[in-house]
C-alpha cells in the first residue's frame, strides 16, 4: 500500500538533513517517524479508554477560595 505525504519546504529540508546525518534514506526516516507516531497515538488511545470510566464531569464546578481558606 502506498500513501502520498506532502511536506512543506522547511520539513523537507529538516528531513534531508536528518537523512544526511544518519546515513539513511528519507523513506526510512519517514517510516520510522510515522511508526513511532502511530505507536504513541495507540498508547494514548489505550490510556484514554482505560481512564474513561474514572472521568469526572467538572462542568460548572467553581472553587471558592475564601471558603477553602476558612477550613
């Protein structure tokens, strides 16, 4: 499966510099970056799903500093 990725000029320049310094091709660098990004997203989604049952709706919550200081 092939995908087309369009990069702006600055990103293309950065990618070229990284490829030059690591002695790897741009394709290898892009694959590595995308793979790492997808792994991070997967971990984030897993964590969000794990924490979802523990979420608290704080809409409308107000903290009264004066009342807290009285305690």
